[in-house]
C-alpha cells in the first residue's frame, strides 16, 4: 500500500560567524494507494461554502475529490475548517452553497440515515455508549441493519483481533478500558458494517505518543488490507506524512493546496513550507539539545 522514505533534514545553526550543520533523518510514509482517477471520485466537493446561522463564513469555495482507496488528510490549525469539512460528508452539517457528492450522488439528496450507515466515523472522544459492552458497541450498526446475531458475534470477534484487542475484552464496558483500547474499539465499530468510506477526526490526538504510534501503524495495516476511502483530520504534519496518500492543507476556511507527502516536503507554497520548517525545527532542537 505505502512506500516509505527517509526525510533528511539539513540545517545550519548560526552563532556569529560560525555555523554548525546538523543532519537528521526520520521515516515518513508515502501512503500512495493505487488511485485511478478514471474510476471516478468517491467524494466530491464542488465550490462548497458553509456559514453559521449568524452569517459567519466558516468555509469558502472548497473544491476537491477523494478517490477510491486513498487517504486524504485534512491538515491545518484549529479553526481552519477541517472538522466542518468532514461533517459535510456525512451530513452532520449541510453546505450553505455548492455541493458535496458521495459515491456519485448529492449528499443532501440522500436519506441521511442510509448515508451515515454507509460511512464509518471515528472521533477523538471515541463516542462509545457507556452502558453497552464492547461487543454491543462494535455490533451496533450491523444489529440495526438486521444482521443475524451469530454473524454479529463473529464479526465483532474478527474486528477486535484486527485492531489488536483480545477477544476476552468483548464483555467489558468502556470505563474498564484504557484510552488506547477505547480508541481501538471505536475503529472496530466504524468498520463493523464494512463501509466503503471512513471519516476520522483526530482519532489519535488525545493518546500518549507510544499508543498513538501503535494505532497509526495499525491503521496503515488495516488500510493496506481493506483499501477504504478515508478522510482523516489532523493538525500534526508528522501524522499527515505518515498516513496520507495526499495532504489537503487548509487555512481560515479555505483550501490552500493538495499535495502528495513528497510534494508537500518540497513545496514552495509559503504555508506548506512553514509547516515543514516547523517540523524540521522540532527535529533539530531535539538533536542539538545540550550541544554548543
């Protein structure tokens, strides 16, 4: 599914007339799926804008396509419009102007319940029902869809194994799980009815670095296996580089650019370049700590 490259960061730290070169490397994932534009996009945004009832404009003139099997990462600062864009896909919000199309149909013309059942949704807060066991949480949509109980049980056990959880956890309640375990259950629930589309809103943002790394790796493994069409929200460039087929950079409610991870690292766009510089500065600061 994804190629891996090593990002070499070469910087010069100046002190008076002297300079100290520092070189570091970090692995980033170029998650380039077998994207074929001739198959047509799974998700389309056509000149989409969104305003609050007060008239405040949140999104303006958004245009992009998401193709089958790719992971499009929406990257930007808080307030840039990432989550609003995501919510327009499953009609948690409706556009003020323009059109969002999902699998060829205008989202606003579809039955909203049927639309949402075709789209998996994973959020940072997980959103598990506290009075449901893990098994009931994971099997929620299949049960609504009328699956036989034995099929739901088998699917739940299969998914728990896929996301790295012991089947014995199926009988536990959310409060009996760690944060990482709850997030894995959230991913399993989103995959339960085998939707073609996954929407993921900073799903790993509240986790500790080690657990976050594990879940990012798990996501890549699952994506390699199932090739879902994913729209993934993050403010973390490292996560975007690792997980994204393409990165859509947003700022102040507008789409700035869409680039592959490799293109993003070498982009001349001022905002993209600022993100890369901040990313590299963090690496340099860590590497040069305590040196003179």
